[in-house]
């Protein structure tokens, strides 16, 4: 191996994406993370004193909409547990008498659904990956494997730790295959009875000359005297029973964070809010002034002090008008509206509305259209099913089966009309981003007890009779239960608890 061909080399696309991923991670890290990075996120103004800048930095706070949006979107996909198809082997799902691998999928005590949720959350950094591994100890049969605790397990890797990769075209199947993955790992090693030390190592997954999946562990070595660190192969082997590198990816390895624009806007809010507080501090603290004062300058200022002025002397407190406060406050509100819109954008369909389509086609489109969140959720499903296939091969099975996510596609997409209406409510301060996602999560954008299939049948029947009437829109201040159904072109009878003779609610 040439000196310039080192395991520490990173992929060019990794270097480009990592800069932006770091920004996203810093924003998700919150106020303390941005304060620690100092001028990187809160620049010092020209001619601003160091002391004044440090005060602004130490008092700056972040309204972490980015982290909240990510967690809410993850919660939307995982509003229900993942379900397993009947084609998933019992060794994985378990039976009435035995636990399956899903109870402890990573051999660290985490259930399959917990692992999948963390994996999906980390994929918002750009991507995330699953290595499906198994101990190298050999056993003569399945019973011995169970007795020795030899079992396949999953290991998650974040985008920042997937440092290098390569693809090749299979000469026989012509399929594009992953041929190299370099994984960065931090491990804690004992240096004494009490002393621990963190070290870096690299796990390299690759196709060997026989095109069989293999692995190497590169461990750091310090040169005596100079202390220079290099890396050498200390362990190696092959992935038994696997035909390809057992590494599944959520997203693409060169992806940037899908919420990066929101993170940038969040930084803008952080900086503007710091300016806002600085302006308030300077305009809301009156300054004493005097003219024609006799004697020495005062050593303290307060209501109990006595002042000696000349006959024409004057004194008072100067308080700036603060005309910029309101403009800055409006700017902050505009930024908050932009952040809300960027958060909603992950739920927006990529398809544009067509005025010529029927109501039935619109409803079908709302179920079938693709949102950014749906794409990411589909990538998660594909990665989990691929990892199940790798797991099944270790168990001597042909396939790992299929799964279904807890949320339906219809619950991950918003039409252009809905997006415009809801984002305008957010802009007006009548609906928060959290409230919108809560309504979407709890109601699925349909009236209570109405499924998509039932709604399609109803629309088809009412279109034939030309008696279609939409349900009463949801008032921003009402609850999901206030949606009224429409039956045969007429609204349901009013609530019996409504006051007799009370006016009907105005159309929204």
C-alpha cells in the first residue's frame, strides 16, 4: 500500500456534505452548542467591543425549531409501531413461547422499533446505515448457537462516521453493488483498573478478489518517541453466508440534511434575536444627564441622592425612542413564519394541482403523491427490509420478509391547497407548526371514523348524483371532533347541546 493510500482518506462527496451536516448538527445541539462555536454563528459587529460581543454571545438563545421539527416529523412516521409481515421468519419476530431477535435487535438491549426510530432520526443528518454482523465463533448446529449466544445483530452508523465508499458493477448480473465502505468508530479501552481512554479505529467492508464480502479492522498505533498515529490491520475475516456487503443505507451516502434550509433560517433567527435583545437593553436603560452641576461627579445614581445644580442648571434622564425595536420584532416574526413554512415543506407534495381533475382523482392523488417525508420513510422501509434479508441469511433462511411502517402515505403528504391554507394560518399566528402536525397525526386529514376507501366510495356516489358537498372546514380554534360529516349532500344535525336559536357558524 502506498503511503498516500491510507484508511483515513475520505470520499470527496463526504467532505462536501460534512460541512453542511455539521451546521445542521450544531443547530440541533441547541443554545449551548451555538454559544460554544462563538463567532461562527454570532459574528462580531464592526467596531463592536469584545466585552459587548461576549455579553451578546453569553445571553443569546436559540428557538430550536429545527430540532422540534425533526422530532415531530419522526414522530409522525412512528405514530404506531412497525408491523411485520407473515413472511418474516419466526426467529426474528419470535413466537408465543420464545422471544425473537426484534426484542434485542442490536444485542445492546434495544427493541427493533426503538432502533428503527433512532436510525430514522439520525438519517435527517443526511443518511444513516445499518451493519448486520454476527460473531465469528463457529457452532455445529442452531442449538449450539443459541447456547453460546451466537446470533446476528445490527449496528447503526451515522452519516459523519461513514467516511468512504465505492460502487462496482457486477460482471455477471450487471447490477450496481456496494464494493467498499469505510466506517469510523470511537471505542473506549481500559488503560488500568480505573483509567479509560478513547481511541479511533476504522472498520472496512469490501468485496475481495473472489467478490465475496469481507472486513478488516484497522487499529491506531502510536509511534514511540514522535507519538505519530498510524493505523494497521489487527483483525480480518469474511461475512459468512452473505453474497454482498451486509450494509443497508437510509438515503444516499452523499445526501445533505433535508432540513438544512430550516437550520440556516434558525441561525438567522438566533442572530436577529440577539440583536433584538441588545437593542432593548440599550433603549430601555435611561441615562442620567446634567447641565450646570456644581461639585464633583456623582459616585452613585438613585432616588436618595442629593444633587447641587447652578441657578440655570438642569438634569434628567435620556431615553432613546427605540424606533428600531418594532421593526426588529416584525423581522423576527417574519423569520418564524419562514421557519414554519420550511418545516411544512417536507410534507408538501411534489406534484402541482390540476383544476381539471375530478374530486375522486384529487383524493387518490393525495394518497399517492410523494412528499419529501414519504421519500425518506420509503428509504427507511427499504433499508430495514434489506437488513432483515441479511439477518435471515445468517439464520439459514432465504429472505427476511416485509414490514409496514406505522403511518400511511396519506398521513405523510399534504396537498398544495392544504399547505397554502395551513401555512397562512401559521403565518397569522392562528396555528402553530406543532398544532398542524398534531392535527395531521391524530386525524389523518379525514373526518373521524372515515377511512380512505369509504371516502372514495362516498365521493363516487355523490359525483354521480351531482350532490357533492364538502365537510365544514376545521376552524383553527376548534378541536378535531368539531369536523362535521356530510351525508347525502346535507350536514349532520347540530349538536343537541347547542343553544336553541343560536346562529350557525360562519363559513370559513
